[in-house]
C-alpha cells in the first residue's frame, strides 16, 4: 500500500463542526474518520454510521444519516449507503447516494429516490433540493397523493 493510500490520521467517535463567521452551519458525527491527502486536496472519509446536521438560514435543521461519507476540503459532502434525509417539517428522502454542495447549499443525486411527506409519496430518478428540503425537483418522477 502506498503512502497516498494510507490515511494521514484516523479518529474514532468523531464530531466535525463546519462554521461560517463563528456560526455553526454543519455538524458531522461518525464512528470513524480517516483523513487522506491527495496533492493539495484533503478528504475526510467517515464511516461507521454518520449523521450530518445542517442549520439552514431560517434556523430550521436538516439531518442526513448514512452508512458512510466523504467531507472534501471545500466543505462539499458526499453520503453513501442507506441515505436518509429528514427535514423539520416531516419530509423524509431515502436514496443510496447524495452530494451536498457547500457553495450553493444544494443536495443532489442521480439515483432512485423516495420522498415521503405527511400528504404524499413521490418516487423517481434524480433529485435536487435546497438544504431545508423546501424547494426540490425530482427528475423522472411518479407518485401518489393521500386523500384527507
């Protein structure tokens, strides 16, 4: 194994805080983390079950859980394996892979998704949303509305 394939450091039962101007924006918890340096880029691979909590500009929170993920040095996040996203309003998204962009605060995937809210279930391939899951698009969608 080359030195590039070995982590620069490892930690267990970790918490990573990403802040902006002293305000906590994202909190990542994981059972294990390994930091890799690839040229001028740094990646933190987290596994052992991860939880990512983002605080949105309006004060609401969104929680992402997954089996594993990658935190890039530009603060972009990838999550893999049984990804579940829960928003404060009760909307739940399930998929196998997502990316969360730090630059535009958008969550995206090209994989199959199921979104369940109190009034409907929508399924499809491909998805993008703001962090709060208030405005989202599903590409190639199908779904069912629940009658009240």
